[in-house]
């Protein structure tokens, strides 16, 4: 009834357990729908794929990435941690019958640091309300025709002064409507440092000029995100970790989120993972609760995540990663 013999034994670590209240505290303020004075996105808000979960794993944790993992989604969440990316990952996110999001990311290396590349593609109905998490207030097309959004990301990170990691991600963004399109380049900047059994990341995302379509401004969803994740520790025969994120949106809303993973491997090389998350929901068309599961066989991981919506169906996400 195995625990991974290769991992560092952290069971009973006082520091790791002390981090648990810190992570859960980020969820304490208004985790449920409408918890607080809600402000909807202003008309003309766009670039919706920059707010949607960028990976199936992060989606299961309430759109909060695990900073101490090797997931390729770190490119989209924590630029300073690109060096931790191991392998490639792809995901398909389906929002009822209203929208589809596809993502893929992977890492490379050069002599002076590490780089990663990623692609995201989103297509959804232009009838007025977009289908995904944090995607309310979408730009409306006059005839309700579909809207497509595409982003190509290139990130670079390295350690500075042997003290902390720093990274930058440049994103080419394209929004296309039936009667027009616009393009932009936006940046993510981030720093990160490990403190004992926890990793802390600070990132400013989607920095750049707004777009214009049909003579109407389209606002880019600029964000400031603080993330904290613990190392894995043992709970009986299970592995466990906690992760959290505190996000400030451009409209001033503060979105705390976080999640937990429990994993078990009965045979070396085969691991079963159960995931759950919680996030504050400002607009109440969706549940604040998320969950998912994954199975790892040697270097391949198959994963799934779910979130319930009050309208337009539910969000189902499927992913594959190879490390």
C-alpha cells in the first residue's frame, strides 16, 4: 500500500502544517457566491480566455495553480516558475453547448535560462453572456455570431542573485468577431521564492493596451495574483498538498481561491489523485466549488475537472500531460 519512496519525507513537518491555516485563510473572506459587494465587468470587457482556467489541474483547485508541481500551466500563472515545468500538457474545456477552450503548453531550455511556449484558443457564442468561469460581460455581437479568441505565449525565466526566480511572458492576443478583429501584445511579469516547505509567487498578468472593435473599447483583464503552495506531506497512507491564490481583478474585485489534492499509489508508477477547490464567485452563475481527479501511469497523466453552472450547462474539462 505504497507511498512514493522517491519523495522527501515531510510527514509531521511542523512548518508544512503551519502553512495550512495561511492557505485556508485566503478562502475565508467571501468564498461563496455574491460574497461581498459585487461589481460586474463593464460593457466591452473582452479577452475572456485570459481569465478562464488555463489547465485542467488548476481548474480543479478553483483556478489556483500548484506552484511546486511541474505542470506546464505554470507558464500561464507564474512566469518566475517556468524553470519547474516538466514536459507538455494539453487540455480541452467544454462549457455546455456555449463554448470550447483548448490549451497546450511545453518547455525548452537555453544556456541562460528556461523558456516555455503555450497556445490557447477559445470559441463561444456572442449572444451576450460568455459561458466560462470569470467570463461574464462578454462583448456582444449584433447577430449573436460566434466569437473566437487566440493567444500564443512565450515565456522566459531564470534565477536572480541566487535568491529568487523572475520571469516574463509575452502574449500575442487576437480577438475575432464576424465583422472585425483586433490584435495586441500583453505581458506577464512575476517573481517567486521558496520559503521552507512553501512556494510564494507574485505575478502581474495581462499588462498592455486595450483593444478596439467596431469603434468600441475592449478592456483587457489585467490581474495581480499572489499564490502560495505547500510541499506534499503525508496523511496516513496518502499524500496531500494545499495551494491557494489571491487575485485582484482590474475592476477592483478580490478573488480568493484554493484547493487540495490527495494522492495514493498502490503500485509504484501508478498514482490516483483526488482534487477539490473553492473560490469566491462574484457573479453567481456558477458554483464556487470545483473538483477533479487524475490518474498517472508512469510518465502520462489523464485528468478531469468539473464545475457546475446555473445556466448554459456545466464545465467539463479533460486533459493529458506527459513528463
